[in-house]
C-alpha cells in the first residue's frame, strides 16, 4: 500500500516508542482527518506525551467527503477512528491505521485493509527499516499498551525472532 489514513492511537503509540518515523518510510501518503489533528492538539494541551501534529511534515490533513454510514457511528468508536475508516473507504487503495478492535472489524467488514501498531512494526522489519521488533514491543508494553504474552509470542514468530529467553511478563521490569 502506498497510502494510509490514520486514527490517533497508532500515531501516539509509535511516538511513545520512538518509531513514528517509520510511517513515512512505509507510505508515500499519510492522511490524518481533522478530528485526529484536534485529538492530538487537545491531548498536548492537557500535557499528554503525544506528538505535535505540526512536527509531522509528512502528514496531509484530509477529511472524508462521503456520508459516514450510521452503523459506524453506532459502534463505540471515536470520531477520529470513524473518519480514518471513512477516508480509507473512499480511497480503497488505502490502508487504515487503527488499533481499536471494533474499528478493525468495521474496516474488515467493508473490505478495507487495516494495520495496527504491531503490524506497522512487522511491516517495517519486513521492509528492512528496523532490525528487530523486540525492542519496540518491549517499549510498547512499558508504555502501558496491553499486549498479552500470546500476542507477543505471535508477533515474535511472525517477525521470525526469538525472545532471547526473556519472559514477556518481565519485559516491563527489564531495561
């Protein structure tokens, strides 16, 4: 995929682990709906550790033009997640970046490809932009992202990496 439409969670998660620069390496165009821009600005104003949207020169701000299906609004999704899915739906050759399971399901039901933060890391490794997903997954766990041990093992298997004998439960305490 050459284009991506992003909700706020992958942007924040990648920022917190120092991997936000992977997105412009993976995509030629990255769109962010204005409601996601507003979410980032609001979070920065409140003092949260999120990137300034003005420090992301590779992001284009674009809103969906079509009417958003009411079924998406009825789901328990944020307005940014709905807008990101709608933007990808309009474009079709666009992947939506979203971590919310309900949002992924909504995207899947209408044939939109989706990547979460972990998939972004896997794709970055496959493209040769990072050598290992292990340090990034460790940092995600340390920043509070809920990743079960089973998901860690699956990600390591997909990345063809060994965990070095470290129990994923101990990763938060390590380093």
